[in-house]
C-alpha cells in the first residue's frame, strides 16, 4: 500500500527526500559547518528536478560532492546515489552509462585520495554509489521489459480487433451474397407467376390458381432461406440444411413453373463435394436462372453439371444474349464465390445466340 502511494505521488516523495537530506545537513559539526550546510542544501535541492532533468541533476550533485570532498565535509553519499539511480533507471544507452560511470570514478578518486578519511569508509561510499547505479540499471531494464510486454499485449489486442473486424466483414459479405441470391431468385419467380395469374384471371379465374400457388411456394421457400441465412431458426428439427446440388431438381421445378423450359443434364458420377463448393455451385445455377428470368426473355435454358477432376457448370439460354444479362451484383457475386474456391468463370453470348455461363471449380484443392 505504501509503495502504491509512492508511485502515485512522485512529487511528494521527492520533497520528502530533499527535506530529509537538508535536515541531515544541519546536524553536522566541525569548522566548516556553515559551508557544509550551504553545499548540502545545494546538493539536495536539485533532486526536486531529478525526474525531468536527470543528466543536469547528476552533474550538479557530482560537482557539489567534489567541492565538499575537497573541503573535507562530504559525509553523505545519498544525494549522489539518488541522482545516479534516477539517471540509470530512466535513461538507457551507452552515453548515459558512461556519464554515470564517470561521476562514480571522479567522486571515488576524490574520496579515496581525501585526507582524514579511512579507506574502509571511503570504499564504502564508492560501493554505495556503484550499488545505486546498478540498482537503477536493473529497475530501468525491468520497466523497459514491462513496457515491451504491455506494448506487445496492446499490439496483439489491436491485431485481434482487426481480425475480428475482418471476419465480421467477410461474414457480412457472405450473408449479403446469400440474401441477394435468395431474394433475387424468389422475386423473379413471384413476378413471373404473378403476371401469369393476372393474365389468366380475366378469362379463367380457376386457371390462375396454379400461378398463385407457385407464388405462395416461392415466397415460403424464400422465407425459409432468409431465416436460415439470418440464423434466427431456433427449432433444430425444423432447420433446413444448406442448399446443394442435390436440390437442383426442386430448383428446376420451381423455375419450370414460371413457364420457362429448363433441361438438366448430369455428366459423370455425382460424388460428395466440399460444403463450400456444393453451396456455391447451387447458388451459381440459381443466379444464372434468375438472370435468365429477369433479363433474357428466353424460352429454354439448358443446365449441364459435369463431375471430373473439377466441377463444371454450364448454363445456357436462348434469350437475347449478353446485353440482356448485364454485369450487375449477381455476376459479381458469382465471380467472388468462384474466385474464393480457386475456380474460373466465363460469361458471354452463346454460339447460336442466347447467353452462356461456364464455371470450373477444382474439387481436390477445395476439399
């Protein structure tokens, strides 16, 4: 508790040290009592500035000690010891160590050469000064070590925060792509079916039931997908798995319900795929079909899925070609998905007209 108070009140500590040294200087006896008192005060007072100007304080205190030693009145090595401790504990580097060593050597030579002072007493003062300097060096090294640890901890914390922000941004981007795929496809189906229901209602209201049911099914499927993407379904038994290529038949059936003829061809033997590849492949086909419904004005779409060393997808329609598909967020999201998996995307007009999307995703490297 006392040490904690000392750390919180450095100015008070300095005042107490100086007061103690001045009081101790007043109790000296001898022929040079007044001179010793004046020099003792001059030696102690600079210690009030030791934390801000340790070099100047050490030089001043050393000069006072040398003068007092020359007059034979230097008895107390504490002021110089405090100055040495302050310098070595707050400053690092060869220049400051040299200055501290020079002060010890100069005062030590003066003490050992002084008359009327026993060798043991003189040596003890020199040893005290060396001990004060070494203690300051040790404390300074410890403080530097603690500072380095604190800086490293702060740096690691900043790196963790950066990593968390990056992961959050990636997750937001993933959710945004999922939402775009889900909503864009569902709305395209709903718009087409709603238009069909409106056309049929005038001449045969009963015939409008089928498009209305398709709208209902598409809306319910989209709502379920949205809940899954947003992670708000808490009932585990009702939780639907991530869509995959195994669900292409249901996707094709929903699109056929809009009146668009869709054919699906599977080449090679289907096999389990990495989850990221399976989901991305499904979303790519879904996005391609959505673009066809929204922009192409096509009557037929052919989907080819080929399993080999790479998973290949080809979606080709007979619509108006590249001008009908544009280069919006759907195609950008498609390229991002494939790029993350190390694959390639090629888009453009088909040979006989229409539009073609070709995707190759390496399977082995994605596992």
